[in-house]
C-alpha cells in the first residue's frame, strides 16, 4: 500500500517518449497545461491531455483485467446529509409532544392553580413583607421576595417568592402553609414548591429550617426542541412530596440551599446511543416521538443528575453521557467524558473555544458568548467508521481527542491523532492498509 501504483503507467509512458531515437539534448519544462520539449534542431509542443488520456485508458484496462487498484465504495458515501442545514434538525421535543409526555393529574393541577392565584394576588396588590412573624395578624396572602443568590448580583435574573396563604395561631407559635415560586431567568422557567405546617415563632422567624418540595415534574425544552431538561418532582401515591427537587429556607425565610434532581435527554432526531463497543444500543427504538416516556429512558442519549447549591445563577453541571452516534454523521461514534452541561448566562466551561464558523455564521451573540447553551467535554473518544478495522478483530477503532461541543447546531471539534493503525494491523474490506495520522476538523456536523 506504501507504493503508489497509480503513477506507474505514467512513468512507463514518459520512458517511452524519452526512448524515441533523437540523439539530442532536451529539456522538459512546464508551460501552463502543456509540456514543451526543446532540442537543438527544432521545437515541438505536445498537449499533456493526450498523455493523460492514454494513461487513463491504460489504467481502466488494467482495472478491467484485475490489476490491483481497489476502491472502497463504503467510504465514498457522504458522512452527512447536506440537506440537513445548520440549526435545521427536526425538533422532536416540540411543545405539543412535551405536553403529551407530561400529563398532570387532577389533584396536582388544582394545587398548581391555587399557587398561581396566590402569587397573582401578591404581585398585583404588592403584598410583600420583610420577615415572617407570628406576633400579629396579617391579611393573607403575603409574600417575601428575594434574589436567588441572596443579593442583587449584577446580571442576576433569577428570583424566589414565598407566598404564605394560611396561618394558624397557637400559644407559643404560628403554623403556616406556603408556596414558593422560583423564577429561573436563564431558563425562562418557573418552578412551584410547597410546604405545610411550617412553624413560626412569636418573635418572628421559622423554627430551625423548612423544606419546600417541587409539586410536579417540570420539562424545559432546549436547543429548539432538540434536547429536553426535566426537573423532577411531584407527589407520591400517599399524596406526600417525593422530595426529589426541593429548597430549604432558614429561620428568616431566606433560601439556604436548593437541591435539584433532574434528567436531560437529546432528541433521537439528533443522536442515538451506542454500546461501549460502538454498536447502536437499541436498533429497534431509534424512532422519534415513539410515545415512550422520555425521562430516564436509555434509548435516548442522556443522563440523570443531582446537585445541591445556594447559588443557581451559574448552572454548569457535570454529567456522564453514553457513547452516541449523530444522525447527521452515521458510522462515527463519540463519547464525551466529564461532560459539562452549560445552562448558564454568565459563564462557559473552562478552556472552551468556539469554532471559527460560529463567528463567521453569526451563531453566537456578539459580546455575549456566555449565552451559549449545550454540552462540552475536554476529553473525547472517537469511534472510527466500521470500515476501518484491525485484522482479525471486530472491535471499533477508538482514538482519543480533546475539546468537543454539542449544541443545537450539531457537534464541533478539531482533532488530530498519529500512529493509529500499523501496516500489519490494518484491514479495509480485506485490503491491507495503514493509518499513520488522522486529522478531523468538524464544525456543526460538517467535515471541513
């Protein structure tokens, strides 16, 4: 494979030309697309197209008679669909489909409607107080509003409002029921929490701490419906909160911490999961919008995760994604390690660089690159197409790379590897080959 057989016919033809009986000094030089042969007696010009035409005819004749010139049509198939333009992937997680997936039961719906009414009254009539106290009667409902980070940080647009809608007075304490509405400006989403029978001292403030639980699962479509983030909550069969996602408030009614349990899934119109050896994990379950429950479904590329924080402004979450294959890049596999899910408006993952195409095509907001959303990994494994294999092995060839990002435009990264397959190892459709180096410049699902 090291010897280039394609140049052999051309060399033989040139030898025949030079072998013509002309005992002269000659010089061959390039002039545009022709070759000038100059000697001491006369000068002639021969069009190189005639030489190439005869060489091509000889090459075709040798191919027809079994000369070892082999093509690999499997590798000639385009690795992406040009009709699948930037940002034009079909959105599996449309609002209509998400609504079908997340049906709220009647009792929970009543509680949610009551909570919305409580906050509507508080905001329309500006019934806000500074601290909860059990010393005096107040007209209910009343609310306490604060920045989610505990202070009015520049650029913060996430808030929490406590809404007290029931108070029961006792000799030494007051018992209250309350809702909490968390507004996540970065995700344009509201989360509704509740707690009952919270005790407030007569001098003011909550006894110890209070835990408020998320009333129901809350789906948040991202990337134009190409991936789905779900905050997990709800009530168990006994009517009690399941405690998956909750917030804790201190004695002054301030948020002490927020515990998030969530699930993220990438649409099957974008990617499907692979096994660790590079095969499609669920070949019969690759159809989008199959009506299967999305949350926790391993036939989607995704993962569940949990975190506890006191500051929800910079949502940079580390998750583990399974290997996957993109619909736009069949036969290429990717495994992102130590993946960061970027949901923040104020920061990006460390060491992340955007491809030049993002700037050239205005895929980022100029001066506000931190608004980018998606997945980023510094360490990446790339599964080469099955046509590249090692002799006597069915395992996919995997190379290591760095810095890969996945968003609603596709996958992007710039990779280079050396000494991948030795000549004694390589086999492509039973033909021996070596792969000394491989460079891949991948931008929004396109080989550049």
